[in-house]
C-alpha cells in the first residue's frame, strides 16, 4: 500500500505559521543580510514594520470604524488616533 501526501491546491490549505515564527525568521534573515554589520535602532524598526500594517489591516477589517478598531487592538481610541497620525493614516 502506497501512502501519498494530499495535494495542496490553494495557499489557504497550508497550515498557518505562527506570527512569532515568521518574525524570528525575518529577523534571522535581516541579521544575515547585514553581513556582520551592527544593527541600529532595531526595536524601533521592528515596531514600525509591524505596527503600521497592523493598524491598516484592522482599520480595513472595521471598515474605518476607529472605535471598533481600538477595541480590537486593546488600546484607547486616542492612542489609536495618535498612531494613525504618526503613520499618516488619518
């Protein structure tokens, strides 16, 4: 009897890779690409790279409803507005 793997015909059929694993991989790749050069402002870089698409995606999900977006994000609405202004998303 021959056992074969099921064919995957859609990307959505792939198992989800946890966000933390994706971040770790991206950071390892980043360090590798630095080629031994010291990283600078890494904390700020990572936050900005993650925070802006997070805000954009949640706002799309809530169809621009900032009150609902703030609830989903677990932050105050005024904090959300400050972040939107910071990233020129207002």
